[in-house]
């Protein structure tokens, strides 16, 4: 009887450990993607008005960011300008 209770408690704690590890891993992956986005914005700072790093540093780092630059470009193409939509609806020139 006591062995069965011990095994049940052990399985419960093991399950909780698995859930917390999965949650921590997913949060870490999300944070990594966001940090890559921030890093890309910092490298491409001239587009967003942020002072850009020296050109030689940016040129050395661009080949490492090919996938992130594709995502950055897709986000820029798919973003909606809500202010422009509102002014278009209200016929404000």
C-alpha cells in the first residue's frame, strides 16, 4: 500500500517537472525569437530611426541573419497601417 502511494506521488512530481520544463523551454524559444528581432532592428536602425552601428560591424553580421532578415521583411510587408486606413475611411487628406 505504501509503495503504491509513493509511486503515485513520484509520478505526480515527475509530471509536474515535465510540464514546467516544457513551459520554460517554450518561453526561452519565444525570448530568443524576440531578441533576434530586436537585434535585427538594431542592425537595420536607419529604417526605424535608431542610430545604426558602424557599417563594418553590420556588414560582418548580415550573413548570419539571413533567416531573420526574411522574417523582418515579411513582417514589414504584412503590417497594416491603421492610421492610414482610418484617414482613408474618414476621407482626410
